[in-house]
């Protein structure tokens, strides 16, 4: 994938030919990318969705097993679908615009009694939390 770095970390139990084969299964050929590592062995691995739903479980399991074998404590992989649990960039931009309007364009004296609820309605604080 042209959007991946030239060099990146992969679990040693995944062979190069497996990586090449699996890369075609990921949207944009964006196979798992080991992004961050903690001294206790925890790691953050990003990956795109797998195109073929029928192959998804097999490929996902193979990659998760390789990550687990690479963990010093052999801890299980915790997966989170960020598309489902995080706001989109458009949501964040809309919240920021609402926040700016609230803070810059609205005279505070006229909106003081409802300012906190207006702030909450922007969802800005929820998103940056």
C-alpha cells in the first residue's frame, strides 16, 4: 500500500508470503500496522477492514493469534471498531463550528442562562473527552 510506511513492525510468526497474501484482503491493502508499544507488552495495532466477509474471521483470527504470540504475557487481543465508537471528522468539525459560534458570535449576557446546555449541545466536550 502506498499509504503505509516503507518499514513497519509485524509479528514474527507471520511469514512474508502470508502478509503479501493477506494484504489483498484489506481495504486499500492496509494490513495491520503496529503503531505503538508499551513496556508491559501492550500494543496498539491499526488495520483497515477486511473486504471479504467470508474470509474476515479466518484472517482476523490468524493475525490476532500472531499478535498474542508476540505479547510477552501472551495476553489476548482486545479489538475495537473505531468507526463505530468514535465520531467522524465531519461530526468533530460540526461540533467545533458550533462551539466557535457559541463562544464568539453569541453575546454571553444574552445566553448566560442557557450557556452550559448550549455548550453541551455542541457535543465538543464529549468528542474531545
